[in-house]
C-alpha cells in the first residue's frame, strides 16, 4: 500500500517506519518542515497529490504532566487543528482508509477501570491533560461522523494505553512517566545519590505498552479496517503502580538507592487501565515484556546521551 504517515519523526511514527514489514509498503512521511499540518490548504493539497491507500495520523504535540499543565492552550489548539486538518482533508479528497491515533486520556477521570471504548464523553476529564484529551476526542468524533455519513470510508480510531519505547522524549519538561523515571534514576546513579523522588505516594496505577507493540498492531490491522470497531483500545490488559515502575527501572539501571515521596506533586488519574476485550476478540496480543522494553528504552537513552555529548564537543 501507499501509506501517508503523519508524525513520522515522533516515537510512534519512527517505530512504524522501523517495523520489519515497512519495506512491504510505500511510505510518504513528510516532516513538519516539509508539510505544516496546521495549514489546512497545504494538507489538502498534499493529500490530493499523493492520494494514498491509507493515512496513519500519529502526529501531535505530546508531553508529560508538566508540559500539559504548563501549555494547555497549545495542547488543545495545535492537536485539534492537526486532527481536523488531516481527517477532513482526507475525506474531502476521497481517501477511503484512515487510522487515527487517540489516547486513553480521553476517558473520564472517575470512570471504573478497565476503561471501555463506550466511556468517551461519559464524564469529567482529568484536568492535568484536559486540553490534549479534548483535541483527541474531537478527532475521534470526526472519524465517527465521517464513517456514519459515508459507509465506504473506513476512518477508525485506535486508543492506545500509555506508551514508551525507542525514540521517546527524555527531557525534564516534556517526558512521559517511564522515560522520566529512566532519566531521573540514571542521573541519580551517576551522581551517587541515595534517593530518587517519586511524585505522589507511588500508588497510582498505569498501563504502559511499548511503541513497537503498537506499531506491530497497526501493521496487523491496516488491511482489516472494515472488520474492526469504530474505536478500539490497544493495551496490555494489566497495569502496575508508579512505584513498581520505579523499582523496575532501578533494577535495569543498577540504581541501588531508595525512594522518597513528594506528596505535593500532581499525579493525574489514580488508575488508567483500558478494556482490551474487543482487542482480544480480534486475535492480537502484545509481545514485549515490561522489563525487556525498559532495557531497550534505557539503551536508547544512553545512546541519546552519547550523541548529545558528541554534538557538544563538535561545537558550532
């Protein structure tokens, strides 16, 4: 197939392009410099010229809890505009197949876990990432409306649980939980610190899938779009506490110190575990175990550090 991929330089996009089956398809994956997804006319012109068999919309402004709290306007506006521009332009030029990537943050903060696909818009969102969640909901509903008005269009939304893996972000202000733990724990080991600080009491629970597993499912489902539900959770079916993630990372990094707790920091939802009953009925399951995925992510992080040091030594 000819596949138009947005967000090809992001974590999910790069895992899609690195997948073992990528060479079986022709990918068009323009960078943000080559195509500004905030410019609807430019997006429409590009899609009209390429006319792909499938669009995978994985682009977005993403970040951890700090970034979402600090920049809610950007997280709402930019993600909404990108989603609307790509999805509406695809429909208007006649592209039949589209995979939209949603997020489990679309689910109500107080909903009972596991979170089923029917819970979208059934309650108040988690305030710490509300802007991002609203943008994802808008894109998801647009796909629903288009498919409802035109049954020939397979515009489906995949709702992954939290993700981590190769090509993740490790910065202090834009990283998600697992890369943030990897960076903090590695830095503590190098500095010889006796403790690492956990936000909250460590009891909140999260479900994390490796981005390579998500990309594997995308390849599994890309020629089965007619058969899958309109909205589909993609997850593991189990979760761990925040403290368990810290201890797993510490075992990989080799940090032998202890942990302290900052109860004044925000922790988000107490639990976020997606219901994978529909996913299981399709016959797919994840392959990468947590500890193996953390080892891969840590190796990528160390290579990232080496590259940064190399660039600094080269100078301007």
